[in-house]
């Protein structure tokens, strides 16, 4: 730009832009977005070599007129070469723009505002925040222009769209708190920072508090305004979840190749979850049959919507439930029904309830809250939970315990908002509840203290599937069926629903070959040599054919771990070598061509790296995989001078990570526990987390990824 003018335009021949708009208090999210786009550019990149436009970056790289507002000199979201808009808000809405700032492109949007209370105020005064107003700031202007542009595209039937990714860093129920100063907007990060900076200056601290309070009121008004014009704002307190959602936004709108961090087909010992549906391979027939059976069950008026997945330990029940069945319902365009879902392990429901409900373990209450929250996430269900979840939980707590199961089942059905007597095949909402490792409930039913709470849970399982729009799908170990049938309530439930079941067996040779090959092909860069696939399949089948007493039932996770090791230790280094060769070949050319060798766009992708048996021979010891990782973790802990007690440290850590249940058959489960405080145990736990044998779920605590680890650690 040679001279100042209102609103720069992207020059012909320049890269299309992904516009980044947000106040400076969410700098961490801004940097995350820029880093993700840069990372993706290295694995195939956004369509048309798209780059991200961020004011703090552009200011350093181009000449700007310091006397004019930034918004006068940067590209508008309505620019033809702006292909998408990303916006984050935390605790600030920004500073008002000049009163003569041009807004002609927003006139139609303002004219169609159905709210007389929540509105943009052009001649801004702080007191307007108490009257439902919000100022036109740089960030609100950019978001509103994006909305107006997208609606203009849709009204003209041009086929164009301007996809926007908008997130408020805040709890999902933040709008339910009318006083924004008491709410966790921005997770209170800015307010905490102000407290630290002005701790010894009361006058300055009071001044900053007033300023932030005005910003918060205005920000809440802006969010309410968006709701009134038909754009449901999304609130998310977890920055990791925001990054995951942002990657999905890029993948669905711009990215030609799959984002390896979003669709990681190499899960190791961890199960495949609902969002891993696109990376779940080898069970196509079983998944198809189960989906068909569940659909028929739900459409049969006298059927109880309760479905079972049984199988031996380690056969893949958790992944089948989460990624196979529920993932297909959520992500497949085949299903007309809009699904809300909640998948939980009984043990985790118990941990959460004990922490939240005044020393009283009430897993049904926790499940009800999770299900209501899942329903609220569905755009066409939100109106039925407009009052929030807190009042529902208060009603739940007031009920006599024996009345809670029926009330919870009916209330969840009401929240789904389906009209009575809907025509078959009409679009409607459905809630699917996954209970992973149902045998944990069977064990806890015998517990004197916990048993009564799980009896209520079982009652809910009897009643909820009788509602036409609630489905419960549970996994359990088939060897635990006899113990399950000792309980009269479970015996009756099984008797009524036992035919609604998938008996999951170990994959067939053909399925096993897909499990081995497909993750590498899905990743887009690697193919496995036939000899390597045959050798790995032979090792697996030899193990499966051994007598049950001599082998671990949890063998399929070892297969997944072996594939993960091949990817990390063999495939990725070969890919890096390929890039190095391409960069060397491009060395005599200019820098752009050299960069293109490493960051191909569109169809100009590198040829696949082929991994042969010779490359992978050191990584085919399936049973030794966990032992190797465990040994590495032990050595790292020893090097840190923390593992002074050796075996005693391992024993102490395992006692915390394993909880025994049942007096006769010595069954156990793996709970979430706090990170140990003892230096030796803490050091070992961190080393195990690094090697993916332990999972760190933040506030929930740590847990072993799978029982198979016990055999290799003990």
C-alpha cells in the first residue's frame, strides 16, 4: 500500500487469507491458531496456499500509517480473497473505534436486529454497557462484517460462503450468570494478571477492575446480541478443546490433507474415541451390522433401546463402542437423526460424583448432568435447556432417591424436544448413552456403601431405554456374564435385551490386514510392503491361536502399540529423509521452490514412503513393546535420582493405580488418582506419562492406559 486509504484489499496474485480477529488478552489463542496453520502448511497445507492474516504479524512486516486505526488499513473479512474468519474472545471486547468509522456494510445486519435491548452503540459511553449495549471495536467490527458477508452470500444464492470459527474462552453456562464480574469469562486470566501487577497499588487496581467490569458487561451484551441475530455463540473453557475444534474447522473447510494431530490413527494402548471415527479401521462389517441392529431396535415400538457389546478382554470393545458405533452415528451423513451422546466408564462417574456432591457418591446425578450438557450442545436442542442445567440439578437433589431414575429419564427425553407422534423417518433428536466396561458396575453392586447408588443407576437403565429417543449401549467382558446374572435386576434386564447384542470376536485375517495397513495409508504418506504386513499378521495370529492360559487376553492393544512404534520409529524418519532429499535437489533453485519441496500443495504431494520388512524388523516384537517402554521409563526415573527404592517404588505406584473389587474373584479396575507427591513415585509416573503408559487427564488425575501395562510393570 503506497498511501493511506480505508480498508486495504488483497492484491491480485497474493495468497488468499484466513482472517484472525480478537482482542489482545487472548494472545495465547491467537498464537495457537497461527502455529496450527503453519504446521498444517508443512503436511500438505490449506487449499490455494492460504495464509493467516493477523494484525500483530502484519504490523511488523508492512508499512502502516500510525495516525490511522489499524482497521482502516488491513483487509476486510468481506474481501473476495478472504476465505474464512477466526475470532476469539476472553475478558475484553476491545476499545471503541472512532465515531465516524465507516459501517455501511453493516447497515442491513443492524436493521434486522430483533432485540431492542442488546445492540451495538455507535456513540459509545461506558454507561451504555448497563443498558445492553456494546461498542464497535476492531474485533466486534471484524466479526460482524464476517456475519454480514456470509449472509449476503447466502441471500444471493452465489454458492459462496465465509466460514467463521468463533469461540469465547469461558464455561458453557457463563451467560446464565447475569453479573459478568462473577463469571469465569476468559477463565479470569486477565483479572488474575491485574491482581498480580497492581497488588500493592490499590488505586490502580480499583481503576483496572472498573475497566475490566465494563469490558465484561459489553462482552456479555455482544454474546447475547449474537444469539438474538441467530448466531449461537460457543463457549469453551478448555484451550486444548478450542485447538482441537479449530483443527476440525480447518479440516472441514480448507485442508486438503488430513491433519495428523486431529486424525491420529496411531492410538497405541489408548482406545479410539468418538472423534476418531475417521481413523477407526478393520471392523467395517461388525460396525455395519451393529448400526443396522440398533436402528431396527429404535424403530420397533415395543423394544427396549438397550444394546450390548460383549467380548473377551482386549478384543477392542471400547474402541468399537466409541469410534465404531457412536462415532458413526455422530459423524456419518447417512443418519438423519441428530445425536447427542455421553460415553462414560462407571468408575469415572463415581470419582466425579464423590468429588462434586458433598461426599456422597451419586453416579446417576453425574450421568444426568453429562447427558443434559451433551443435549445442550445440539443447536436445535438448546432452546429446551434455555434455563441452564443448574436448576435441573437442584430439582434432582430435592427428589427422594427412589424417584430420581424415572424423573431423569423423562426429563432427558423432554430436553430433546421431539414432538409427540412424529412421522417415522422424520428428523428428530436422540440421546445415546455409552457405558464402557459395565462389569465395573457389577463389581460395585456388591459394595455395602456404593451398592445402593448403583441400584438407582440400574433402575435408570431399565427405564430410560423405554423412552423412544434414548439409547443405552454398554460393553462388558463376556467372562463376567455369570456374575452379572446373579443380580436379579441385571438378570431381568439381560433376559429382555440379550438378543440386542454384538459378540465381538478377534478380527479375521482380512480385517487384521486392514487394521495394519489402513492407518498408514490414512496418514497419507506411507504404505507397508506386503512382506512386512504378512510377517506382522503371522506373529499376531500365532499369538491368538495359543492356549488361553498362556496368553494375555488384552492382545489387540499390543497390535495397536506395535503400529504406533512402526510409525514413530520407522515411517516418520523415512518421511523426513525424503524431505531432506527433496530440499537438497531444490538447493540450486530459489527459496520458494525449496520450500515447496517440503510443503506441497494440492495434487503436488510427495510419493508415498514404502516401509519394508528390513526397515521394521526391530519393531515386530509385540509382547516386548510395553516391556521396552516400561524399562525406558524406569531408567529415566533412575537417572533423575528419584527411583531410590526400585521395586518398592513400582509397587507403591501400582497400589494407587489399581483398585480391587469383589471378594471371591479378585476383580480390579483402573481409577483416576492424583499425581503422587512422593518424589520417587512422581518421577516414575511422569516418565510413564511420557511413554504413554499413563494418561494425565489434568484435574481428573492420572490412570493406566490399559490393564496390559500391569503385567509388564509388575
